[in-house]
């Protein structure tokens, strides 16, 4: 008989998903090709899996070709999504946009939140994923407005779409963080549908396995098999020969006398028999349900009940009256008792561990001795005994011989315990109780009983049942509280990232500092806090954070180009060299590694080697904007201004918000004397990064060179406010104050500057000019002399300034840059 094509395709499809889930894309691709070849109807689902395997392997062109037929037309959602992903990687923006727009009807109302648990799969994307991908394609296509709209739609559909939020921030969009990461009923409802684990998995026992689980009394079935019980090695069959006390119950007096004779005969059999129990020692009779409840309490509630035939046999055995003579005879029972005694010690130890509260609840005699178990009943029906053996053969841990006398008892029987009847047996008020082993307990359990809680251990069962009833909490508050915590955490992350993308570094640091300590010590947070310190030119603090990052995540490559630049600014040549070699050895094909190596060569003044490293970085990643920027600075150091402009423009092409490239172009035009273009590019960089003191100072310098001193002074004031310890900004401010004739303010700034940079010859030269304007020639000569000793190369200009003390030649001098 030929195999069913549908079944064959389903098996192959499951094989593909199996290998995809186990990160074996090569195996998945093999079976995906088999599925496509076997699929006679040429269904698009097989094509989707085939293209997905190529995409997982990084073979973007094959994924593009395989999924193009169905994906570009938008007839299959999976194919369209894979096709668009391949277009994103291959920078075929327009084709990817077209594919997703044509398939919009398939994903516009689709929501997969809460469908990705351990045992669930949603292979096709939903509206949030497709909107986010569409936004990335529009961003690559340079359609900013459509990209923003798509990212906004993705966040509305799923606030956990983190890369949609970061893309908006990277584009410079002002985002209201509280409006994005907020709880809504739809989100709670979706996550409430997520099960705690896979439905196929068996639940593990509770952590406190020694504490018995109490099953609610409404359960009408007795579970007799526990395959997952961790106490299986400690089980014993020593108690299996003890009959249930339901067998000791007789409907009339003759049966009671007969049972008494049997008990007396068994007590004389020898040491293997159970010790006899005097009637006067027992205060209240033990309910036959206690043993069943004790056993039932040890069995996990999530296992399947025994099969119906087993319950039927046991119920039939329960119908056999106590008058039926035993078929096995006394010798067979004695042998079983002898075998039971061999494991009595270990079984008693296990029972003491498993039931720590048994001894406290056991009845004692007048002399204080614990009450022993009842003797064996001789007239137990063989069918009931076999059912009894079957029930305990694979059940919970062994209880001691007195287990049948322990546990909650029936309330009605407790009330009748003081009746003047035989203490060994008593009339059965309910004929259905005799079938308790078979599971028919509804007759006694469903009846409201007036239980006297002061007469026995019965109050403990309701308390345990209440605890069990309270244990499985409603999933709604649990999911809601968890979502509140996660969304609050995401708000802090989001606010910190947003402020950093807008270069509000201090606010970003405060937001990251408000995170829990466990999250602050993660690589992502340390890297972004280090970048925030770097953007404020706080290089020592940034270096400390990145050093901590290297300890936590020594294999991380992202942001290592920033770390290498920090070491370059700190002039730590040895540390930079070690970092570069570690990165190159671990990741030869990473652009961050070549940027670090290029910075090491640049600090060693070998600009040609540095340029080779930076060019290699751009070859590895043509969109790595910072590598182009570093390349442009090296060209400037070699006074290759045309090449520097080309490199900076390539950096802007890779990232429109890379303010370092605008700053580099402004520096080139300032060197070339084109102050108007320099001002334009400095201003563009300042718009992106409004809190950078260096950019503000550069704008002021260009205005000063254009003879707009008052306007320049405003920028210098702002730069000193943002960076009070920045010597360059304060020096230019002091010079502008001298130029406008504000000698007192200039003198104050220069005194502060002398403390910040005591070995800077320019500071002492400017102080000499100040004292010359104040006609304090002695102080002027002293500072001119100090400037000469600090910078002998400028001796000619300083000597001319000393010789011109009698002349008023203004403040302009070639030494002041």
C-alpha cells in the first residue's frame, strides 16, 4: 500500500521544524528540499520552509530566489516575510516593501503575543513583526516618515518590540516613553493564555517533597499509580497484608463474633503476627477511609487515574462480604508477614520521613504507649486482597503498620465512636463505604457531616485542603504583576536609551543608575553608561565602565571602537595595544577590532598603518560610520584634506546622525579658511549633539575669527557652563573677554585657568598681555618669562612681546591660536 502523501509531508515538515528548533539549519535545509520534492501539489508552505532554511544559513540570495515567486506577489505570509528579510540584507528596499504591502491583508490583524511558550509555535509573523520589518525597509529607502509610522504601528501592536523603539531613537524621533510601555488589557489577556510549561511535560513534584499533598475531598477517584514518585526505592510491601478496616465491618452481631474469633486466632500464630490490640486501649475506632486518604494524599493530582476495569474489579471485591472465607489460608499470610518484616526497618524510616506528623496524631493508650495496628483479619476476601495489593504496589511511599489508624476520619463515625458498641467493629451506616478502595466514595463524601473537631486529628485535613485550594492562584494577577514589573523596567531602559540618543548624557546616566543592581552589571547597561560618559568627555569614568565591561563580557565586540578611542584620548598606549591585539586575535573579521588596531597605530604616530586598519574596517562593514570618521581624522593629520572630506562624507552617508563626521568636515573647512562652511557644519553637529562643549567652542572660534566676538563670547560662556573644567573653552572665553575689554572677568577666568593648566605656555602669555594692559609691567614680565620657559619654540614671539611693553600693540599675537 502506497504511503499517504499528506502524512509523508507532515513527517518531513516536522523534521524541518525539529532541526530548526535545535539550531541545525543544514539538516533542516536537507529535509526542506525533500519536502519540496515530495510535495506534488507544490504548496507554498514547503517553499516557505525551504527559503527559511536558506535565510537561517545566511544564504540571502538563495532565500530571495526561493521565496520570490510567492513572496513578491504576497500570496503567502511566510514567503513574503522571508523575501522581505532577504531584501533587507541585500539592500533591495523597494522589493521588500512591495512584498509586505501586498501581503498586508494576511498580517494586518494577526497577533502572536502569548503564542511562543515552550510547547507552542507561531512560525508565521504577526502585525508587530511585519510592521517593524517594513519600517526598517522604509528607513533604508530613506523614507523617514513612513518608517516612523511603521515603527509606531509595531510598538502599538507589541510594546515589547524593542528594536522598533531603538530605531525611532536612532532616527532622532522624540518618543513619549510612558505612552509606549504601558499595561493594557489586551496584553494581559494574551499573556494569560500562555501555559506555565509544555503541555506534554509531566509536572515535577513540589520542592518540599516530604510534606504530603492533601487532595480536595471532592475527588471521587483514587489514583493508584505514581510513576514520578522520587521515593520509589523506599517503598515496601510490609503493609500490604493489612486489610482495610472496611473488611472488619459486619452488618450484624453474628459477623462481629466471627470476626473476633478470627482476630484471636491470628494473634496466636507467633512472632510474625501483628500485636494484639485490647479493646479498652483504643479510645475511638479508626475510620477505614483514613488509609485511602493518606495514600491519596501522597499521589500527585496531575497523573491519570487507573483504568476502568481495575476500578471495576476492586469495586466487585468490595461487594464481597466479610463472611467469605480466605482462600490463601493462614500459612500464606504468615509467609508474607515474614517477608514484610525483612524490610520493616527501612520502611519505617522512610515512613517517618514522609509523614512527620503521624506520631503527633496517633492515639495513645492510658499508659502512654502508642496504639499499634489492628491484627490481620482472616476472612478477608481474596479479590479484595489482590485489589489491595495492586493499589499499593506502585503507589506512594510506604507507611508503617499503623498508617491505617492515622489521618482524617469520617465525621459521622467520630460522633458514633462513643456509642456502647464493640470497639473493634461496628455497624456500617452506609453500604457504599465498603467500596471505598474502588473509588466509590461519593455516598460518604458528598454528605454534610457534623464533625466534632475536638475529638481527633480531623481539623488538619480541612486546613491542608484550604492550603491546596489557595495554592493554584489565578493566573491573571500573576501575569499582570509580572507585566507591570517588566514594563516598568523597560521604561527605565527606554528613557535612558532615548536620552543618550539625544545626547542628554546626565539624564541618561541617572536613568540607568535607577535600574536594579543586577541589571546595572550587565554588558548592555555598562556599555551605554560608558558611552554617556564618553560623550561628556569624562574619559576616566568612561574607561572605568568599559574596563568593568571587559571583565563581565570579555568577548563583546560592540562599542569596542569607543573604548579604544577613550584609551586614545587618555594616551594609554600600552592598554590600547593590548586591547587591539586581543580583539584582532578573537575576531579577525570584526570592524571594531580593526578600529582598535588603527587607534593604537594612530597613538604611536604611525598614520599610514592606522589608515590601512581603518580602510580594512570599512571593507568589512560598509555601513560602519565611525571607521570612516577615524579615517578622515588620519587624513587630516597627514594634511590630506580632500581625502579627509571624502571620508567624512562617506560617514554621513552611512549614518545621517553621526555628528562626528559633521565636526570633521567643519575642522577641514576651518583649516582651509572657509569659515562660513565650517560654521554650517559645526552648527549641524551641534543640532544633533546640543550638549557637546567642544562643538560649541568650535562655533565660537569660527565666529571669533570672523570678528563676531560678542556672539562668540556667548558660545564660550555656554561651553564653560557645560564643561567647567575644559581648559580650551575657558581659555577662549578669557581671550574673548580681553578682546572686548572686560579685564576683570578675563583676569578671573585666567586665574582659574592657571590652576587647571599650570604648565600651559599660552595661559601665562595671555596673563602677561593682561598685566600689560593694566600697566603692571613687573607681573607682565614674570608671566612672559614663564611662558618662554614652558615653550622655548615660541621664544621669538615672547621676546617681541617683552620688548613692546612700552607700546600698545593690542592683544593679537601669532602665539594665540
